[in-house]
C-alpha cells in the first residue's frame, strides 16, 4: 500500500513538473514571438522611411521641379503603395511586416507623412508609427550635370570665327545683341543654340551671311530660365601648407622609386628616364610645392580611399608622362598646371574605375602640343578652374583635352586645330580657325557628380518628428 501511495506521489509530482515545463516553454515561445513581432514592425518602418528618403534624393537629382506642389505630388505617387516585407520564420511561424503611409499636414513648403508598420509573427501583431516632415528647398543654382549636357556653355559671350565646329548643343546666358557671334568664315554648330532667358534670337545670334540654317544645324531657342552657375567648394578657398625646408622626393636616370603613403616634400620630381610610383591610400595626403615630370620621366600615381594631393605647381616638360590610376572620385588641388614645355603626346592620362577631379586655383598653361587625357574617357576627368584665362591653341594630336572643364570666371579660347572632346562651361568662349568641340557625356546619370545629391538636401529637408509603438 505504501508503495502504491509513493508511486502516485511521484507520478503527480512528475506530471506537475511536466506541466510547468510545458507552460514555461509555451510562455518563452510566446515572449520570443512577441519580441520578433516588434523587430519585424521596426524593420518595416525603417525600410519605408529609407524608401521615402531615397525617393526624395532621386527627385532632387532629377532637378525638374520648381515648386513644392509639383514636387510633393510626384513624391506621393512614388511612395503611396504599401511595403510588404517577408522576413522568414520564427518557431515555424511566418514573420512579415506591412508598412503603409498616409498624408498629414501640408504647408507651403513642407508636407508631413504618417507611417504605420505592423509586424506579424503567426497571430501576434505589434505596431510602430512614425511621422516625418519633408521640406521642399528650391534650387539655388543649376546642377553642374545640366551645364555639362552642352558641348559649350557660356555665362556671357560666345564668338566663333573662321571654320570652327561644335558637335553638340551650344548655350549662353547672354541676351545682349550679338552675344552669340558667328563671325566671318564658315562656323558651324551641329546641334541647338540656346540663348539667355527672355532674349531675342534675332538680336542675340549674329550670322555673317545668309540664313541661320547655314550655320546652326539644330534649333535656335530661348532658355526658359536663367542658368545659375553653381558654387563648387572649395574653389577659391584652397590652402596649401608651407613645405619649404622639407626633404625632396626625386628619381632620375634609369632609377625606379616606389613611395607608399603621403607626406610633405619640398618637391616631387621624376626626370630623365626615372620612374616614380606613388601609392596613396585611405587617409593619405601628399603636400609639395612642386610636382614635376620632365625629360623622359614617368610618374604613376595610384589613389584609393580618400587620398588627396596638394601641389602649388604641377609641371610637365619634354616627353614626361603622368598617369593617374584612380578608384572612386579623387581630388588633386593645384595653384598652377604648367604644360608649356611639354612635347606632343599624352602628357596626363587617367586610368582605373574612378574619376579625377582636378582643382586649379590660378593658372592653366598649355603648350601647343600637350595633350590631356588623349583618347581617354571624358567622364574620367573634370577640371575645376578658378582663374581667368584658358588657352587651347592648335597643334599636337587630337583631341588636346578630353574631359569636362568648369571655368566660371574664365575666358576659354580655342584656336588653330585645337580639339576638345567632352564639355566646356565658362564665362566666355572664343573659337577660331579650325578649332572643334565634340560633345561627349561628362557626368553619367548613374554616377552623379560629387555634391549634387546634397545640393538642396540639408538636415531640414527630411526630419523624423515622432517614432514609437502604437
């Protein structure tokens, strides 16, 4: 009898313990599912916020909206659909999130949106909500990519005499009589001519004889607004450290020097048949008063990460050759680029998957035979020039310059047989003799120029007002 009672007690205790264990397991699973539903809701909410932010960036990049109403109407059409995320399984239960958005308060230059995200794990539901405010910021200048859609564009006068050719569209902001001056000879534009806002085509465009069709093969039209040249930082504000008294980095004869990292040097020189290989990586800065390649010298500059070069003068003489191997957008800052002593050939070239952004503060001096990025890709080189004069004279192989040139304060002159492949944006432009400009895309829409995404987008443009569980 006692044995039976003992067995019953053990059985009862075992059953109780099993029930407690089962109950704890079920509770643990339920708690786990409850937390998973929260994380699912948060994933849906964050995803929708990022989708909205990306669409805002995309609209600003498109740059075709001049008022808040049109901007917000287009934006709503792109983000109004629900976002459904399938996030796998937890404890053999499907996990998902459904994010919806509704319009809130609409002001003159802002709109609020309420985002509702429901996380689902089996039958469990948890909800998070957020309110975001978007502010429309009107464009203060024309994106540089728009200006680079022309073969040539001048803020002021364009003058062509002799037999120059432009293969692409030509534009100007000027509205003054004869501001687009096609002088004696046979100047021809194989594209459209666009004059300044509110200008009179018959007054602004001057032709030497006959009809405009003889000289302008596309349309002649008036721009619907003033094209405002953007301010590109740090043009006009570049500082160069004093490196006088620092050691030099020189290679000559048949020597080869490999230098890894940045540094401060009084001068960097590759001369005679010397070969200099510079390897600059993330965080590296190279400072020098003079970077010179002359004779039959050759310099390879490899730039990755956020590497930069600061040189007061970059000089190429003789048959010296300078090759930049770049990954991503890489910046080089100069006071002067002097190519006057360079012989014919590809004096400066750009290789790699990246793009070279060359900032020149004061002087760009080119000899008659020097070629910059000859046979290269125009989208690989963009020169930002803050001086007042650029002279591309004839001679050398064609083209003498391949890339984009942004010189908002300069008169750019092309003469003789000088040929440019890419795009020129300047204060005024003069073409003489047999000079030619062939338009090619400088800024790819899939690879926007640095800073353009943020041209109008500041912290106030997209603000999260509230965020929490309902």
